C-alpha cells in the first residue's frame, strides 16, 4: 500500500500564488472593453467641462450625452 505524504509548505505557497494570479487575471480581462472606451469617454467629458465653464450649455449637452452613452 502506498503512503500519502502531505504537500510541503513551499508547494502550497506556489499553488496559492498561482491561484491568486489566475483570479486576478480573470478579473482584469472583464474590464478590457472599458479600457478601450476610456479615451473617448475622457475626451467627451473634457469637452463637456470646458464648454460648461464657458457658459455654453447648449453646446455642452451633446458631449454630456456622448459621455453617458459610453459609460452605460
């Protein structure tokens, strides 16, 4: 009959580290579409804020709508 030896602490540490890395990588890939849109969103928000500060509210509204569309 074969004896079963428990895994050493080093092996458990390696396994735990790999599992944590796997979970983190899986979580990061869920946000890739958001990263792709962030440049457009930042630009729309910047244009909105600039126009709003100048008091050009009617011109700022389309940029605010675009920002909301990209965020949702």
